[in-house]
C-alpha cells in the first residue's frame, strides 16, 4: 500500500484516480492542480507521499519544472508521470521522473508501474 | 543609346530602391523608387540620411557596412526602412563598395521590397502557432476525457457478476477509445512532422513491421492476425523515423478492418 499526491489540472481525473488507487488499497494524501501547488505541498506538508502522480501540461507550472523543483527540495520523492503528451517523456525522465505513462492508461498498467515504484523505494 | 543613359533609365525605372550612401551616412544619390516608397519629395532628398530612412534598431548595422573598407559585395542583407510617416518597410539588399583613387568613397545599395513576403511569413507563422495551440488543447483535454472513460470501464469489468457478453461489449468500448486516442495522436504527429525535420535513425524493418502488427492486432481483439513474411529480424535496415511503425500499423489496420474473415492472413 502506498500514499499518493495527485497533480493534474483536470478535476474529474482526480476523482477517477482516487477510485482506481483505492481498489488496490492505496491512499491519496493530497490533490493539487498545477506544478506550483505540488512544490508547495512538498515544501509545507508533514505527510510526504510515497509517489507523486504528475501530469505534464498544466497552468502556472508544468510537470517537468515541478519535478526539478520537488527533487531539489527532497531527492527521495518518486515522481511518476501520467501525461497525454508523449513528446514530454524524455524531458520528464531527464528531470528525474521514475516513469512515464501515456494517457489514457489502463488501471492494470498503472498498478504495475506503482508496484514497481514502491518496490524501488 | 549611350550606356550611361541606359543605366540611368534602369535605375529610375525600376521598382527596387537604389542609393549611393556616403561614409558619413548621407546619400549622394537616391532613385525614384526610394522617394515613392518612403513618401519623400525631391526637395527633401538633401535632408535624408541613414538616421532618417532606416529603422532605429537597424541603423548601426547599415553604418557598419558603409564605413567598412572592403572590396567585398555584401548581399542578402535583410533590414527595415521607415517611411516619412513612420511605417515600416521590410527590404532585402546588396551593398557594393565604390572606390576612387584606392579610397572607398561610397556604397551603392540596392534594396528589394519584401514587406508582402514578410507579412505572409508572419501570417503563416501565426496560423501555425494557432493550429498547434488548438491541437495541443484537443490532445490534452480529450486524453483526460478518454482516461476517465477507460478507468470507469475498467471498474465495470472488475464486477464478477457481469455476463460474459457484457464484458465483451465493455472491452470493445475500451478498444474504440484506444483507437480514438491513436487517431488524436496521429493528428498531433502530422502537425509536428509538417514543421520539423524528421529524426532519422537506422531501423530494423522487421521490428518496425512487428510493432505495427502488434498495434493493429490490439485494435481488433475479435480477430486473429497471421502475418507471413520472408523478412527476417536483423536482415534489412532502413533509414527512417518513428513513423515507419505508423505506416505498417495503418496498412495492417486497413487490411484487418476490411477483411470479412475472422482469421486474417496477410
């Protein structure tokens, strides 16, 4: 079981991801809607998530920039990208993301990636 | 006809701007086209200089060319002139140094009006950016919507009480959403291809064919695909980009789609 921070500008997607993650007994400890809010969450929250599910294209601050800033604050964070923009993959991995899933993803693929991330930690 | 007269008629009859620029930035000659395009009268010619007819940000560049002691002809220089009323005129020109007694005395410059071409380039760039922006929004938002639908359908499948027929229908629904996603992805790829150079690499044609076949097979879960080929893995390599896989996918997808058989051999 793991704890999650969901970073995506689509509110409906938050609800869906919370449901999907619950299926495997995971817990969502935070929901934010852009990269800047994610950085602030990691800076201020006492409860750090095991995995951050990060979108790339978001207002205010994109996922790749947020990834760099979060890892500068806490290099132990595991950031897993879920994005529709496949051209962002190499940039995300270069920024320090542990994985990249292309939307739309099947629940089974998400669980596999999560299991792999939690195993690494 | 005297060659000097011919030259004079050419210089005064052309629509291109021709000038003789002194080292101090004043003009010893300007042709009719310059006066017409920049809206000056003959009585104003003596008041003209680099400082009056070139855009402020361009004046340093022009001064550097006319003061440079070189025999070299400098061509394909894009710069901006300004009319008497302050409107910009994009021009492309060539500068030819004129020497007397071994000393450079002036620079003969010929400019072609490229304002229309510039405006078309700017309009095209704006349209491209707008199209790319709309495609990006479409890709992003539709991917999120597809994600939500697929996740919901994944939930339904988990219900063990569902009849097999219903599970089959749900799986077909998921497959159709994945097809729609591939279509959106293709539209985006085409927009990228049209503006960027391809990222070419050495590709194993057998592997590209196999990857295309796997994708095409997933699009038709109710059919089987038997692919017969005499191309062996590691046998043929081509220089291509990632769209080679898309080509094979599209060919095989069409074959599967239009074949009435359940077991398709290609």
